[in-house]
């Protein structure tokens, strides 16, 4: 009889490419992942759904349905009949956007208990028996849903930089001679203070104006060497006292809201910089996490160590608040919070299925993947630093997996999966450059087409941050370009779609229904024939009508009228790049590892599999009912015994036959000649 799992744990690692995982496993850097692969299987050809971006892929992983069915078609959501502009295309991180049933909802309906941690497009929860923490953004406490472009908000307030310098979103202050401080044994010579009002620019709610105080002292000699952060000029109430390079312990306090209510928050601090004369000063304060509004049921918040981080602070890194070494420390803290939270939820609650998402790899690759590629970055020092940072990141993941998997019962099916991989950034493809010259689109007055992008260049030591930031800005500009809609036939929206401005469907439609297919072909021709002057290459690898896009798993009223994909050397790492693409040091192929009862050991599965295959494989192996809209197939090749269900059915049939024969025989002995017919 086959030994089968009774529980499943799906651990998602956003953006992790298969080839880079393979590289570090083979080099002996990732012992936990190697153990899981050696005791199970790894897929050599696991492919994301298209587009290769966060919301549609995590939704397909959890539902087993293609984007055309669950209708989470991109990072953003455009619903048919809405105006064709960016303002009506918000981010798609609400579970209400999915028209397909999640596996945890299926299991909840039959009385199984599920735990869902930081899983995109999962909130709000519809479970009655389960637990959900986060799920309306890419990190707990962060909300992306219904927010335009790539912006996000946090429940109370985002991270802070108290500084004497000029930094994006930094809180700049000036030192004054300190006075009126209480309970300070030694103020030292010429103590300085700075009053800083918290910057609530990321706040979803409405915190009241809040001023905190920084005290700088000379505790050793004639140089300023420590700072104290306090909500008042009283050292007994101080949050922390730090020297350069030091992190605080977890700080817990309350923030007052504009309505007078108090909200519990937690955060941590690091003193990044303090020159001897205090003229150069930077104090980093993490985003202030409040779990009260992102846990279901709400009392689950009491189980969790609230020292979480609403993201791994890539934007702060790009803004030069701190350097890569501090970002790696933040990433370790972000990773450890996920580890501790997962273990707490798994050990303090009954559960049958556990789903978790961890976003850090995706953020990191957008920053340093180009620097990892020796063909793009010719500064060996930068290249070495990028690879060292990458190793640090994946080793943090391996430690997280080690601790979480130790907390799992032996009868657990463990699945490690990424939603897509990543390749280096190339020149940005702006579809308007193909559509405007073809007479298919017209920009509003005053908008000039940008200069054509040059071929992607390697980043020098001081150019890594600037290069990553510039690539993001170029993409944002192309995404948000405004059209003269009454003179525009074709509008590119989201990552991979062009919508026809159709009469009877779109508010300002100008294309007759009879001309629909003709305009589709014109759009496809324009995309295919456009050549990027900076590289001399055609950016578009594939352009399909909506009718033909069904081969990619895309269909439905909300799908673009034309779906396109670029070659891997154009774009921002993933998204409008096909699931099979490779370029430079990266690949879009995702990671899929399975280990546990019923799974082959040390098996590298060569068959092509898709993320929609995960749910039906789980349900088949654990003999659970399928979600209502599942479309994927079962990965039989991963099983020790692919025919275990067939064999169990035959055993049951044979047993039933024996029972029926015995019942028909009644009291007669087996040697009785009057056998039943």
C-alpha cells in the first residue's frame, strides 16, 4: 500500500529562477534545498502562466486555473467597459478579482483547516475555518490592491529616514543645542537635538501629526558617537540609543490617529551615519507594522511577533538611504520574520494545508541582476559584490526553509515553487513607438515620444542604483502615457495587452465592430515590424489576436484584443517575457520542488509542467476534492507509484467481491458442493 501525505505545505519564493537555484545547489551553498531535492524531485521545465508576473501566477498556483478562467490577467486589472486609461487599471491584488475557486476555499468547505501567509491576491479571506495573514499586497502590512501603477500603502505609516541631508521622502532636520531633557545621567559636551515630524506619505489610514526627538551626544571623547530616539525629551521613555551600524531591538509603541484612537505599532531602527561633528546624520526607521487589520480571524494577530517589515525596502535602497550591506541586513530581518511567523502559525494551530509567499527575490533581482551579468557589468568588483549579495539572499532563503520544514510533520507534502524567474533588464519597449507611426494611436497634445533607448549598458560601480532606478522610470512612463482617445484606435495597457477602442464596448469607442479583426491585424503587423533603433532589433517576439491567445491560457471579455510578448533582452526582467525565455545569467523558468510521502527521490523531471498543475497534483495525491474551476493536469511522473489510485480501486473491488460472495454463501462452508452461482 502506498504511503501518502496527509498535509501539504506550499512555500512560494517570488521571482526565483531555476538556473540560479541550480547553480547554488550544485555549489553546495544551499543544503536544505539540496536535501529537499535529493529526497524528492525538481522540475527541469516548469513554466509560468503568461504574463510572467506576480498576480496571475500566484492565482493560478492556488486555483489550478488559467488566467483566462480566473480573470486575474496581469499585475493590474482592466474590466471591459471601463475607460481605456491607466486611471481605470489599478493593481489586481484582491481575492475578489479571481473568478476561480482557491484550493483553501475548497478545503474549508469540507472542514479542512488552512493557513495562508502573505499570499498575493488572497485577501479578503472567505474561509470559515482557516487563518489568513496579509494577502492584499506583496508583503504583510502592505496594500497594493486598487492602487495605481506600482505604488503601495501601509496601514499606518511607512519607513522613515531622519537626516541632515537631502533624500527622497527623507525627514530632513537641523540640529539645535539640546535642552530640557530628563533622566539623562551624562549629556556630554554640546549635546544636540533634532525634532522630526513623522512622514506619513505611505499611510493608508490617517495618523495624527507626530513629532519624535533625536538626541546626539559625545559619550566617549570629542566626537558625536551616539543618538537616542525618543517620543519625548525624557530618556526613560526613549525607544533606543544607538551607535553607527547598530540595530535596535523591536520597539513597540502606539500612534495616535486623527480621530483620537490609538493604534499599536512596532518597528526597528538602525543608525546609518553620524559624522564626528554630527553634520552628516542618517537614522533609518522601518515601516511601522500594525497587524490588527491584516489577520483573519483578528485574534491571530496576538500570536504573531509584530516585528515585521512591510517589504524589503528596495525603494529606500534605490533612493540611497543606505547601501547594499544594510539592505542585506534588512532582508535577513524580513526573512526571519516570515520564518518565525510561519512556525508560530504552524505550531499553535491545527492545519491541513499551509500556503506561504515570500517576495524578496523578485525585489532583489530588479536591483542587482544586471550587475551579476559579466556581459552587462564589466566592473569585476561590482560583479563580485552582486554575486555575493545574491548568495547572501539565497542562503537566507535556505535557512528559512530549514527552520520551517523542521516544524512540519513527516506526513507533509512539501512544495517549493516560484511564480516566475527573472532575466536582466534590457531596453524598454514602448508599444506607442510602434502604434503611433502606424496611425493606430495618437498621444495627447504636449506629449512627445521619448528618445529611443540605447542598447543596454553595463553598470559601473556607481551606476548600479541609477541604472535600476532609470529602467523602472522608463517602464512607468511607457505604461502611463496618455492618448487622445477620440482619435486613437489602439491603447496599450498593463504589461502585455493592446485594447481596441471599440464602439459599443468602450466609452469613447471609434472602431466599428465590423472592422475589429482588421484593426487587430494592423496592430499585430505594427508590433512585429517595429525595429528598435538603439539595438537594430525587433523587440516583439510574439503578437496574437485575443482569439489565438487561448494557446497562452488567455481569453475572456477582460483580455486585451491583442496580446504581445517581447524578447528576453527587452524589458524589466519578467512580465511581458515568455515563460521559456533565457537571457544572460537569468531564465524565466520557475522553480518547482516537491518532497514528501509518495514522491520519487532524487528525480529530475524533464516533462513540461505548468503552475496550473500544482493544485490537481496536490488533490490527487492527498485524495482531496478539486476546486470548482481547476484546469491543470496531475504530475504523475513525480509519484513513486503513479498507479496507486488504480491499485487501491482494484483492491477495494476485490474486497467487495469477496464480501458479496461470502454474503451469498450464507452459512454454508467453503467445501460445500452447493456453491453459489
